[in-house]
C-alpha cells in the first residue's frame, strides 16, 4: 500500500512538472563494483550528456541493463541524488528519485523520504511537498522530515502551521535536537514575539536539549532588538568562548548599545564583528554604525575592506558619506564623491549628492551646495522628478539666486530635459522666490507646450500671464507653438497679425516661424508676400528663411525665382541645409537638368543614381561637363575613391582635353592632411596618357582627310611638332609629308 501511494504521487509529480528533463546516454564502458566509484561514473555520464537532449531515464535504464541482472546497490542511486542536489540540480535529482521509486530498487528509509520531500518543495513548491508528506506512512515520518516541514513553514512565516507542526513533534517525541527549536525561535524573532522565544529556551532546558551556536545567536538578536542589555550580556557571558558570534548578531548588539548611549561598548562589539566573515550586505550597516560609535579611522578601515570586495554599490557610498559627515569629515566626503563615486559608473542615486549638499550647507558653504544641486539636476541620468531636490535646495531659509534658476532651466531646455525644466519653472513660480520677467513666462509657456501639450499651453497663456507680461518674447513663443502644425495655421496667422498690431515684428524670428509653416504647406505665394513685407520693414532674411524660400520654390518648380534668390543669397554667405539641397536636386531632375541635380544633392547614393541616369541618356555622347560635375560632387561629399574611379573611366570629348577634370583630383590630394604624392603622380600620368591618346586620334583624322584629297600635289615644306615638344621640317609631296607625319606621330607614342 505504501509503495502504491508513493508511485501514485510520483506519477502526479511528473504530470505536474512542465519542464522536460533531457540527457544523453553512453553505450560503452563497464561499471566498477564500488558504490561511490560507480555513482561517479554514472554521474559523469549525465554530466557529459547534458547537451545531448536525451531523457535522463534513458541514461538510468541503460545503466541498469548494463548490470546484467545484478542487484543494484541503492547506495549508488542515493549518492547520485545527493551529488545532484548539492550542485543545485534539483530537478535532475528529483528525476533520479522518481526512477528509484518506480523501479522499487529498495525499501525506502527515513532519509529517502526526507531527501525527496526537500526536492519536491524546491522544484514544485510547498503544496506538492505537503501532499507528499501526507502520502508518507506515519511510521516513516521521522525527525528529519518533520524538521524539514517545520523549516518550510518558518521560512514562509506561516505561524499557525509552524506551531501546529511543532506541537505534533512535541507529542510524538521528536524534539530531541536544537534544529526545530531554532526554527521556531527564528520565526518568533521575525514576528517580534520575545516572550515566545523565552518559552522555547525554557523548553529546551527542560528537555535537556543543549543550546548550539545558532540558538545563542538568535536569542542575543532577540534581546538586542528589545534593548534588553542585561539579558543580552548575561547570555553572552555564559556562552563566551563556547560559541561564535555571527556578523548580524554583533551588529544588532552594537545597535542596542547605541540606543542606550553606550558608544564604547558599541564600538567594542563592532570590532568583534570584523573577526567574523563580513557578508557584502553588512558593510553598509557597519559603515553607518561606525559613524555613530567610532572614529574616522574606523570608517576608512571598513571602506578599504569594502573596496577590496569589488562589489561596491550606492548603499555603501550612502553609508560612507553619512558617517563621514557625522564625524565632521566634509573634506574626506567631498574627495571620495568626486574621485570615486562620480566616476564609478554606478546607477545615478540622487540621495548621494543630496547628502553632500546638506553637508555643505551645515558648514555655511551655500554656493557649493547650490552648484552641486544644479549639477545634479542637470545630470541626464537622473530621470526621476526633481521636486525633492528642489525642496532640499530651498529649505532652511536658503536664498536661491534667480540667475542660478534661470541658467538651470535654460540648460535643461537646451539638453531637451523638458519635464525637469518645467518642474523647476513651476517650483519657482509657486513659491514666489523672486520677481518673474516676461522671459520667464515665455520659457514656461514653451515648456508646457513641450511637456503637457498645446491645450495646456493656451490655457497658461490666457489665464496665468497678465497682459503687462505679454511682451514680444511671450507672443513669439506662442506663435512658434502654433506654427508647428498646419492644423493651427489660422491661430498662427491671428497671432502674427496681433504681433504686427502691437509692433512686435521687429526682427526675422516671427517671420521665420510663419514662413516655415507656409513652406511645409507648399504655400509659395504667402511665403513670397512675407518676404516682400520683410523688405518693406528693412528686415534681412536669415539663413533659415533663405532655405525656406528656396525650398518652397523648389517644391513647386519655380526654377527661375529659385535660381535668382540662390545667386543673390550666395553672395551673402548662404549655407544650404540638407533638406534644401535635396529639394533643389529633385526640382532640377524633374525639369531634366541632371547635371545641376548632381551638383547640388547632398547624398552620395543620389549622385550615383543620377549619374547612371545621365549616362543612360547620353550613350556615346558623354561630355566633359558631366564628368566635371560628378567628380566635383563626389569630392564635395568626401567620396574621393568614387571620384577617382569616375576619372579612370573618363574619355575626353573628341578633340578637347579638359584639364580641369584631373585638376579637381590633384587639388584634393594636395589638400589632404598628408600630401598623397603617389596618387597625385598617378593622376598626372593617367592625364598625360589620355591627352596623348586624344592627340593621336586627332592626327589620325587629319591624315585620313589629307591623304584622301591630296595625293599628287607637288613638293611642299611641312613643320611637324612632336608630342615631346620637338619640331621637324619635312620636304616632299603632300602624300609623302602626310605619311611622314603619321610615322612621326606614331613613333612619338
């Protein structure tokens, strides 16, 4: 019956588990008779086959068949389960345990049930472990499995079930060792029931169960938590030299002494803490406590030990800065802040600079504190709301300089940290820290639009800004808000007209805003009207307006007007934007001026596309002008390699060698930071070759014509200039002269 229940529970566990357990199998080798050695061999098979994706049961079955009918030693399987469990491979250990039960390898003992309970709890959870516990016959429920169940409940802080299990163990007579008592003491400690801890300790004494190190440490922590120094010191004195104080126990006892004002005893206890292994989480607490009970040397000693762990975090830095400031070591805190934390690469923790800023203020270093706060708020890594920082900045009667806040808001805007900038602007306004100017309202209007949207920006303009504050900067900001979308073009035009009524059209900025909107909407006529109005008011267009005007003309293919303004403004140092160049290039392409498009486009990809189109349209009739345009454009776009390749394929127009084409490349190579003499010589050599080839073709054509028309003519003198610069005179018939020219020219090459 017991075996049937266990097998049924095994099948339910396998069905419950959603994870497939995969292993490979071995087929070679024999198994020794030693249980530990045999288990090691089996375990090595499982380890080596971990990537083979074969079920672990196949490995076990193959191993079983290799025994050739021999009785399997259960110790081998038990050792395997133990090794897998110790290496944190709980699922695999549970699979082996399932297989062991399914094949009835042996009669199960208490240790088998306990091991299986722990595996089930770890892999499948406490509920499945409880079901397994209920399936175990009562005569097999020993101390170990009850203790394991009790420990599960204490970890979960399930007081009712833990007390019920402890009561059952008491009634059965299984409370024979400290472990179950320690579990209950830990649970009562966690739920602050000191009286229950005393009851457990009394019961241990009554049952002659010896206290162990864990028992004493738990009791000391309980007494420390309620500041019962008398009971704490009495218990420690009784067990001094017998048990080892844990790190957390020493820290809790030091806290108890500090609460009682006993700094000397607290420091002594902290020094004892250093005798034990200090876990990483305890360093921050140790630093904090030394700040209350020790000296600067203590803090720096612990900090040096902490740095040796190479696991520094913000908790440690916060504890260090807090302690150094308590010990009046502002210089030390400042040095570590800038030399260690600022460049540590840790996640930004706003509390750390706030601690240092508070230290500055306590010393009267208000300007240092303000600068640190500004730097902290500007930090782009700090994405959380800055209200807490601002409150810290403005509390205790600190005077916030208007220039600081205006500079801060501007810097946050420039770095596009609009939510922070708006929070700072709102904080200034709500607390009436200083008198606001129209420019302050304009800045806040801009921020509200960016963060909260147009509707809230309009509400702020209409309800929160008084008429006497609505100057040029406020209206200009509102106009910019409206000109960002064609949906608000009517409001933009109304605002522009209002600014004209108020006499605010004094510079190019409002024109710029409206022209940009009209340009995007392809409203060329309105753009040109505004340009005329600027001329009437003697307002010179800036570079942005020039680009908008050129673009809108390009959009509608108003080529004559576009080129007119382009020529005019190029004399005024016009700088074409990428969008403008691309728009003009498309306009030129649309009207068939491919070479002009090549010259103006901003994209190498477009240059090659247009060049391919040009070559397709001019097969057999490629012009020098085309090569000049494409090479010049590629060099402008820093594609020297591409320009060189185009030059290599260039064939001069018939009878015309254009020296400007190689000059483009030669000039570029000469301008490079490291003069490229080799490439310059290559270009010159190739140029001479192309020139000689052109001259040869010319002479051939002349000779053909003269030979065809002039045979039989008398003797004539003829001067022949060779390509090398040498001149010779040939006398004879024209036919002979022509023949001589051909031979001379041919020989010169």
